[in-house]
C-alpha cells in the first residue's frame, strides 16, 4: 500500500504541474498528519510506513516541501508523545520518519527563513518560519515523554548551528526567563 501511495504521489506531481501537484497531494499529506496524531499506535505506524515510502517524492519537490514540511514535522514529533513507542516496529519507523524529515528540513532550511503564502502552519508553532520551529522545539525540552524531548533537542541543536536563536530572549518572552524555564523542565 505504501508503494502504491508513492506511485500515486509521483503521478499527482507529474500530472498537476507546479501548483496542481500541491492541490493533488493535499489530501494524502493531510491524512498523514491525522494518522500521526491518532491515539492508536497501529495508525501511527501506518503513517510512518507510508511516509517512509513517499518521502523521496516529497524531497524532490521544492513547492511541496515549502507547503507541507512544517505540518508533517510537527505531527511526526508530536506522535512520539502519544505512546506505543515501546513497540519496536513503531519506534524504528518513527525514527526513520524523523530522520527523513530532518534531512529535508536541513536541505531546504533557507525556504523557512521567512513566512510564505500557502504554507501549512500548525497551531503549535504560531508562525511558519524556522525561528518559530526552533522556539517550539525548545519548548519541548519540558515535554513529559523522553522520545519527544530527545528528538526535539537533537533537531533544535542541529538547526541552531546554521540559524542561531537568541534563547534567552525566547525564554524571557515565553517562560518568564531562564529560571522559569528550568522550573518547568525540572518540574
């Protein structure tokens, strides 16, 4: 099924052209977002398996990356905290999914330096830029699930190398300063 989904996505991009490809793939990629956020670990495994099959199509289409990457990345990271990670197949598939998304983001990070029209921005981010993503990832340092914290901090530090973020200013604005943030992290 994942292989057929990849074929459908390739066909949609070819048939739809630049803007039509986005319209044709909207439902497929939107469904992945829904499945990653589903409480059933089997559905999240299905979303990871499907994405791991079709990410090669996504990474080659700059317009698709621009529109969907932030939405997919937030949904995939959020799925780590939904439970079921003790299942080896889900943990492995989720790890591969996040690795693929991370590579795509690092390759196309210049796209996300500014807001873009048509970009799907998850509510968790509050905006569609790399800085918004970094702020959200930093806030996940206080997440209750180890896998979520680990992956968020890993991606945060990778992004920080190429796109420095004034963490003190962010923490002052969002958490009441560094001490407020440490209280939240240490619970």
